[in-house]
C-alpha cells in the first residue's frame, strides 16, 4: 500500500488562481522522495495539503489507503511528522523538552511527559548527534542547531512518514551530509521521507524518487536516476546543468554541475 496517494488535487489560496492544478502522485514506501521546483511552484503548499494543514479545493489525499480527512488528528500525528521550513522560537524551553513535544500524540491531554517519552526524545537527539545540547535553552542555540532539534522532534514522533520542507537550509555542509545520511538510514529502517529541496544533487545522493514541479503542476516524477537529467533541470530552472556520473571505488556517484 502506498504511504501517500494524491488524486486530482486542486488548491488555490484565493478563487482567482489555482496554486496546484490537478496533481496526481503516489509516494513509494521506505523511500526518500525529493520534491524539486522553482520558488512558488507549489511545493510547500502540497506538503501542507498532505499534512492536512489546509484543505483541497478538489481531489483526494490517501494515507496508507485511508482518505486523510477520515483520519483523526491524533492518529495523523502517529502517521505524519513535519519539519517546517521556518520556526520562530518563542518560549525558552530546553532542547530536550522541545524534542519531547514530538511525543504529544502518545500522551493524554493532561498528562505530563513520561520517562519513556524523555528516553525516546534523548535517543532522537543522539541520532541527530546533538545530545550535548539537551539541557541548553532552545532560543540560545544556532539556527542550524535549532533545525537539527526540529528534525529530532519529528523523529521522536515515531511517525511512518516524515515530511521535511527544505531541511538542509541553514545547516553547515557537514550537517547537510549527515542529515541526508540520516534520512537514508531512516528510509532503510522503513520510514517514508518526503522532502522539498533546491539541490538536485541531494536528490541524486539519496537516490530514491524525485518529483519535479513547475507552476503548480507535476512536470515529471519517478526514479531519481531517470528524472534528474539535463532536460528536466533546464525545464524547471531555465539554466544549463549537466549530470555527471563517475565510478568511485565500487560505487557510481552522480552529481549536478551548472555550466557557467
Ligand atoms: P514553493 O514551496 O514551491 O516555493 P509555495 O507552495 O510556497 O511554493 O507557493 C506557491 C504559490 O502560492 C506562490 O505563488 C505563493 O505566492 C502562493 N502562496 C503561498 N502561500 C500563500 C498564502 N498563505 N496566501 C496566498 N498565497 C500563497
């Protein structure tokens, strides 16, 4: 069963203009799917619709075969975890407490965070290699570190589907690569990852699937190795980019190089 299936999806923030126009897509289980497209092509809007944060004008979204609107909110939180693009910290919670908020779907409305929840939160911080930040105030760590905490919070949620909106933004190069490796490990462990990205080479490095969007429509979708090619990159970014493939040790490594 597909983790997410989107059928004939239409959406507009106002009546005059459709931001998403008849999207039909399915996402593969235990796979990383990279959603690429220029600014304003509708990537974030599509993620918000999948999360149920906004409602379609038309069409359906199915999560593991059940229509999203039939799934109670608490159950949705066990299926879908979200790492948003921007997050303005208001309260001075400790990092471990921010991470433990990912456990909300598992506790009662009035119950406090259990020892088990804190253990799971700590494991998530360890997975992101930031357990040393556990007792620091969230507002007093760097933007990149906050991003890593939000990803740890999503991991603590233990959802089957992880949705990340430009997750590498603000991360240094090492943390970008570590994040991509973590996503690859998670997909090997049975988590479906859907991420938007401005880096087609990141889609190649994590292999899996890619979706190319332009002006609210899906231009192409399928295996990353087939979809990420010069023709599609030119069509969405209006610039010349070559895809290079080189054998390194026993592996074949691909990357994108823009022509200046
Ligand atoms: P992307 O993530 O690909 O950059 P978005 O989904 O954020 O694109 O935006 C798609 C279109 O919807 C853009 O034209 C954007 O201006 C518009 N849009 C996004 N959010 C809103 C909003 N809250 N109200 C009105 N228009 C919006």
